[in-house]
C-alpha cells in the first residue's frame, strides 16, 4: 500500500488483537477491510495533502471522530485533558466550576458547582454556551470547552450564554479561581442534620462520616433526629464512593447496584456490609435535574430499600457506567461498558429517579424550567423496555398534608430544604410523642 509503513500496519493489527481477541473470524475480516480503507486515507493525507501534517494530531482526530459515533459519555481525552480529568477526581483544579454536556449541536450547562466562580456569577442549569472568550462553541467538542475554561487562577474568561427568557445572548465575565471542591458540607437544625454532598470524588465517604460525627457533637453527643442527604446538582463521580455512601445507611448484605454490559460482560453486584452503618433515623434525599449518575445510584438504592424518602424533581437519568483507560502516550479513553441497575432491577437510563414527593424549587412554583437531562443528549442510550419489575413511583405525590412551620427552619430561603426539615421534624416528633423541637438558626460549616 503506497505510503504506508509496514510497522504502522502491524501496529494496527496488534492493537486490534489486544482489543478483541475473541472476535469471530468474519467480524475480524470485516474490521481489517475497514482498516485498509482507513490506512489508505491516512496514506493519501500524509503524502499528498497541500501542507505537512501532524501525525499525532491526525490520529487523535481520527479516534475522536470514531468515538463521536457512540454515546455522549464515551470520549477520547488528549494528554492535557486527561491530566485535568485526573485532577478533577482529587477535587482541586483551576477553572470556573461548570458541569457541561452536549445537547444536539449545542454545549449546555448541566449545573454550576456550588461555591465556585460560575455559581457566584449567576450561571444556571440549562444555559447554552455560545462563545468562550472569542471563540464560538459551534462544532466544538466537550474536551475543547473544558480546556478553554480551565487554567491558572486569576485570569478572566468571558462566557456568552443564551437562556430561556433572554431576548438576546448575554456575556458573563468570570475570574478563574483555584477550585478546591469541599465535597461534603453540613449544618444542624434542631437535632436534624443537613449534609450536602456536592460530588463523588476521592474520600467523599470519609468526609461524610466526619461530618455526621461533627453533627452529633454539635447535638450534644446525642444521635440525630433525622437527616437530609442533599444530592441536588451533584453530577456524580466515582462509583465506589456512591456504593460506600449507600452502604453507610443500609444494613448488611443488601444489594446496592448491579451492572451489566454487552452479552453479560462487566456484570457485577455491589452489596452492603454490616460495619459502620448509621443508626436507623429517618432520612430524606433531596434531588433535582442536576442529580446524575452516582447521585442516582444512591437515591435509587435508598428508595428501593425504603431507607429514605426522595424529595425534589426528576433526576438526570444517566444509567451507564464508564471505565477510564490510560493510553501509552498519556491520553485517556473514557468508555461506556455497562448499564447500572438499582436493587430492584430498575434501569434509570433516560428516565431518572422519580421522587416520592414532588418539591418545586420555590414555594407555590412549578418544578421550574425544563433543565437538560440525559434524554436530551445527542446519541444517548435509549431506555430499556420496562419489564414486570417493581418500579419506582409512576408519578410523585403531592407534599404531605401534615407539614407544620418550624422555628429552626423558618428563616431558610431554600424551599426544598425547608420542606424536608419540616417533614423530618414532624416524623421525629410523632415518633417521640412530643411537641416539635425548637431551635435557632442552623449551625453550618463552609
């Protein structure tokens, strides 16, 4: 083949055998034929293109193009992007603090991360990013957008956004900061805890345990009367941390999550253990459209086992599992390998977790403008047909009728949190056969 080095062809063949050693002969033959076409095009470009080409850039572009025919969570990361991704899981990076996704040809905001420059600047879930600095996002991929927003603290990034209700796009100038995401924060309201889990990164379960112990100390050493586990705008993260946090609230030997890939591959089941289980106090889990992936694993596990009441709005609906593979040149491949299922066998892909009680963002309001979800993403997996399995509620219930104002939460502007606290206070009071506990403003840690 003109212009193609034998070593290159051998490398392609060797790579194929490593990836698919058990593929059938006819499928291998078809793959080799397709590789012949690819190699021929590569040869033409290398030898005849009007200008000299960067082979590394060509190969990375070819890989990205190949993966863009698959689901939106399977991506190729050049070395500099892969390095940033690894930093993300540690919870420290320089940037704005925005979770983004593709919706058709657009890049949209899934959620701004709490207490980051983006959240403070007023970026909202559902915002469409039209430009980053002086470059249009049209036709650009997510790694490009992430790389544009990341960088040294102190430098300005100009976002041009379009939002429902805007008559024209608007510009928001944001100063990058050194973002250290404190993945767990907590507050105490009259003996009832509020724990906000922002994402699932290294040691998130450890931080949760420390915050729960801190709340018990603030409560005079007594056990909590209840807990609000707040997963709103939590985009997910590490699966093992979602399993560990679910385990913390469940007795031993219960299923938490199972995964199944193609033809039964990558099948596994995670179960709870007996050690370090929290006391059986009542729990409310708060969710919304920004609660995705690992957040949905936790909400689904606690809902299926009746361990928690789920409040809020429909979750994002990402029911797939990715593995991250580091490649020889320092680049990375994030590959979707399986779907995950809740303990009762529910796949939430496209559907999300339906809350037990629908709690809008604001008092008397509707659930809010339609935030982007998995079903809106281009090339997303379709939901599997619903089998005769126990299902989550087909529609959430209205708010409990016995909610009563409570002094401890009376000054809160966060309506869903206020409702959750009032609900738990009513449950704890009925269980104890006493009047609702009174307390002042909650103690918080930031």
